[in-house]
């Protein structure tokens, strides 16, 4: 997948010219930064993910109802309309099939 | 006749790289779960659309903002909101409520369910919480799992194979369809909450809203770009099929008419001059805003599994789980495995259930799938989400402003 010819050709010698310049640039940039910057950034990298997950767990912990089968709206849906899980309305509306995408033709 | 990975009318080209802005830094390649990004280091990159899952992780990681998201439904949705004859139903995914606040100056992870309902209500949406549909998903997918488990214990082969995979994540579903079609019978046949919500809104919802289904316009608000592609799958017109079989002669309509990302919903509210941060809370306008804690944790890695186990415990043993928090499936480890032993009343015996939770799919899924292919997988139920951390870190979420995403590539 990565063997396509590109607009420029480069020698196979150890490092390409571009790679050398890129590495050199990164090296100089790293020298210019305090050491703590990297470790701090790496440590904080997932903080926003953890904060959002914590928000959802808090929503769960403070919810009046915490299990799906106790949701009165779900109960009402099945009673008034859907019948039962895996029933024939569920089969028509709530289940699907999947496609073997290696066999599609256009 | 050329090979393709798309069905007719499926959305393609959602995520593209702007060659003029791409510096060829390779950060995106480290995040792509299918290796769909081509281009030498230093040269402009491009995306092989036949392999792209549209998960948008590259877009979140690009330090140069060179990756575009196309196909925005924003203008259409604003037109529909202004149309008096249309009921616009806003279907809100779990992970949106802990992220959209960031776009309005609130802290990361701040829970703003009531304010989001309020802001969308002011914009003219009917509130349909996708968490309600997540609860429905648990009822269907959990029942399916128990059906498969019982067949296994009794030695019958009239049910689908185990392990059962979750089917909520459209990136994961497309990955399996592209790479491992022989494993498709392992996927739960339950639709994702988004597609259940669309199908329910235009059938049962038509009674609730007292509207003709063709005048209901469903808009999903998702932390995800791949949900747009999912909504465009041609088989997702079940509400139309169902209503036709019950005497409705309207022209074909999709279950989900439009999908907006969290970022696009924030943009919509700003265009309509609604500041979410100062909006009054609103409780919803129908039974579709009732949801449980099990539904809401769908938005984080391990949440679907935890929610499913709570209901499986009740169905199998007859009792509620004594402690609902199931810690082994929480946290950011790549593959989380856990076991639970339950007394099954129907079989009058104990059953051991082994589960696994996989996220950051591109880096973690292969060994798990190789075990399943070899028939030696120890698991009965496997949750898979494409994005690291689950939907809370989806490709449609507000972009982390620290600009440090590329560090993960180191």
C-alpha cells in the first residue's frame, strides 16, 4: 500500500534527505523545550477522556434507575407496541444483518 | 464491474486530507485503525476511501488541521427546524452530554444533560434521548446473548455462535465487514442505539407525537463521524418498510434523516444564538427522554458490557446485581477481561461468563480476533469500540485544545 511512486525520488542511503531534516528539526525543537514539558504533556494527554468518562459514571451513579430492564419507558414501549425482546416487531425494527464487503461489486 | 466496499448510495469521502495543508508528519497514520492513509513522510498524504472507516481519529490527531470532514447536514436541519409541518426529533447520544459543554466554555467532562435538552428545545427539537434506545439495545442484545449462551450450554446449534460481539460501533462493524466476513455471525444482530432510535421514532413515535411518519425528521447528535455513514446504509429504512406493510403509501424515507456531530450541534446552537452554558434546564417532552444509568455509560469503553451484565444478572438469577459498579471493565487498559459466575435459574446450574472489552481497536483487536478465528477464544461476550476511551473520545467530539494529540504517536 505504501509502494506508490511519489513526485520526488530519494536515495536509499540510511536516511532520506527529508527524514534527516525532519529529525534534525525535532531534535533542535526538543532542546529548546524544558524537560518537564514532554512528561507533563504525555501524562495529561488522556485527561479529557478520563474527565468525560467520569461525567458519564457520575450520571449513572446519581440516576434514579440504573438498570435497563427497570426503565418504565422501555416497559411501556414493549407493552404498547413492541411486544417482547426478540419478538417479531423487534425483528422488523430493532435487528439488522451485515454485509460481506469483500464480495461487493459496483 | 469493479470491486467496491460500499453498497449503492452509501456515503463515501466523509474524511479527506487537504493536500495543500498536509505537512506529511505521519501523526494521522498512527491513529488510523486500518492503515488507510497513504503517503511518504514529508509528502502530502491521502486516504484510501475503500479502507476508511470514517472514524475521524486522524482528524482529531492532525496537528495542522489538514483533515476535512465533508457532508454536513447543518443547513438541512436548520431548514427543517423552521418548517412548521415537520416534527424534528433530536436524538442525543450518551457521550455528547459530557463534551458539548467544552464548546461553550465549560470544563472538560461537565455533565450538561438538562442544559443540552433546554438548548435543543429552544432550537425547536423534540427531545429523544439515545440512552432510551441504549436501554432498548440492552434488552435486545442481552436477550440475544442469553439465547446463544443457553444454546451453547445445552449443546444446541440453533443460535448464533459465541463469543458474541457488540454491534453498536459503526467503525468496528465496518472493520469486521471489510476484514473478517467469516466472523460476521458473531456480531449481535441488534442494531446500534442510533438506528433503533430512528426506527422507533418513525413508528411508535408517530403515535406518541401524533404525526405522520413522513413528516418526522430524525436528527442524531453523535460524538462520531462514522455514524453518518451508518445512517446512509440502504437497509436502514425499516420504519418505512414497517409502515408500508401497515397501509402507509408515503415515498421511501430513511430511519435516520441526518446526523450531526457534537461539534456541528454546537455550531448549530451558535448560529441560532443559543448559549448552552446559560440555558435553563429542561426535562424533555415525552417518554423518550427517560433513561437509566445503564444506558448512559454506553458512551465510555466498558459501558455496554457493564450495562449488559446488570440485565443478564437479573434475567439469569432473578435478582438484581448486589453491586452495580463492575470495576474490571472500567478504565483505559487496551483489552480488559473479566469473569462472573451466575446461578442460572432456567438451567438450575452455575454458568461462568467470560467477557472482554476492547477499545482503541486499531492497536488491540487483532490478537482477540485471531483467537476467535482459531476457535480458542476464552470469551463469551466481547465489547469492541473503535476509539480510544470509547465514544467520549469519538471523531465527532470537541477537539482537545491542548494540541498534544500527536504525542501519542511517539
